[in-house]
């Protein structure tokens, strides 16, 4: 009993970073887990009476996820986005990085800013909804302590996420193109990576990453071929990272929707989730335009090789197969079906935290309270029971 009391006390202390709903309406911020009956702390802490503890926990975790997404997308907008007053720091970006991104698609700067605007709206809405119900909201801004890019275009602010040491899981590429495997039915199957991206930066860290490269009057990158390939590799890494981030939301929302009780909360989850899917399909389409190159990072020594995914590739890698291939669903006794995958609900929030951590997003975060809070929010969401 003493152990349970200590756990409850620690969780309560960590939740001191949550804002009380009655005063937070204007606050603007962003594996296997616990499954079964929620800890007593959940029922004690949620005093609003307007939301079930489980629904409030799900929305809080989604708010935290959207805050994290917002932080990384703002960085991409500062450096790679078009000028847009609706997005903080989007003042026109870094012209050399933008030109490299436009190898993937000429409209990349607009798409990046639009995706950022969407994530900002998600975290604002979810927190405002929680506050309207008298429930605690989420504020992570005190954990924005990670040094970010100092390249042209960046505001130089401290960040919640790190985009400069990414290990991007590109298995989503093959997962959506294979018609015989589903991670929910084949949890031990290892989906192949489309590109091996380890300890790579997805944004120019400083002007050294763009030194020796210019943009000609036609928007083409010119300069030493190795230096041109270096900034292209940074942009292509970003392209595949965009897909990784948005496929996560594509699965997270329908997975957590299965635990929601209140119809209005369900409407929120089912209305926001599909926008993540729209983002995902856009980004995997653009990532497939990456041109063949090999780059060794002069700062870290990390090597990356991008191949032509448009021609002479098996179905599992073919670039233009951006529609989800039908695959086994629920049980192999049924016909294959085109679906979002995975959508298994057990432990999904903790799985999301693990995926973001493995991505390298939190490298440089030294405050253990951040990880404790994020894990607590995930455990609470995974503990929610429909009913």
C-alpha cells in the first residue's frame, strides 16, 4: 500500500506542470502500457465532472503530442516554409534549404507552412476544449531547452524537439505497400526500411551546412557537387521525416478513439485524426521524388544513401504506390482490405512516446521531469476504458 501511495504522490507532483482548466482557457502550448483499471489518482485528479477521467486523459495526451508536433513543424517552417503571418517565425526561410526541398516538389514551402498551421490549430483546440470542461490542460513550454539551428532563417530559439540528430524509421513506406503483412496481426514481422537514416540532421544546423552552395535564376542549386548533395540529403531526410511524423498521428487517433466514451470527444478525435492522414499521404508522395545521392555528414560522419524509388523497384518500395495497399485486417479469414495500420489500441500512447524518443527528437533534453510527465500522460491515456 505504501508503494502505491508513493507512486500516486510522484504522479501528482509531475502533474504540477498541467494547468488547471478553470484558469487555462487562454493557455497556448503543445509499446505496451498500462491496460485495465485506471489508477485511483486519475479519478481523484479529474474534478471537472464534465469529462470522464479516461476521455480527459486521452485528450491531454493528444494535446501533448500536438504540442510536440507543433514545435518541430515550426522549426521546419522557419527554415523551409513560405512567409506566412499565421505561423510564428515563418518569415521566408533559408533560400538554399528551400531550393533543396523543392527538388521534392515546388510547393514544399507552402505545404510545410500549411502542415504547421494545422498542428498549431490542433493543440490550441484540444487544450481550449479541456479548459472549457474545467479539466487540466497541458503546457510544455518550460521544457523547451534544446539548442536549435542557428542557420539563416531560424529564430535561434530553444526548442522542445531536436531535428539535428534524427534516426528516422522509414518502415512506414513498406508497411503501406505490402499486401500480406499487418503490424497488428504480425507484431514480430520487421518491415524493411525504405532508406536507412541514422543520426542525420533534417535542417541546416548553421550556415556551414549551406556554405559553397547558391541558387541560380532558375531555382537550381549550384556549387561543389559534394556540398550540393549535402544540403539535398538534409532536405531529403526532412522529406522522409515528415512522413514518419504524420503516419504516427494517422494511427494514433483511431487507436485512441476506441477508448473514448463521450460522443463529443469521439467526434473531436475522429475529426482531427483524418487530417493527419491527409498530411501523411502528401508527404510520402513528395519523399518519393528524392534523387539518388550519397552523403557523409562532415560533422558527425553519419552516412546516408538515397536511391531512385521511382523505377525498377518492387511493390514494397515503388514510389507512386501512395494509396494503402489492401492487407489482412482483424483476422485472416476475412478478405484483405485497404486500411490505416496499425490501429491496435493496447499500449498505443506509450508506443507513440517510444517512437518519438527513438526518432531522436528529445536528444539534448536533460530534465527528467519532461520524460516522467510524458510517460504519465501516456499511461493515463492507455488506461482509459470505454464505458
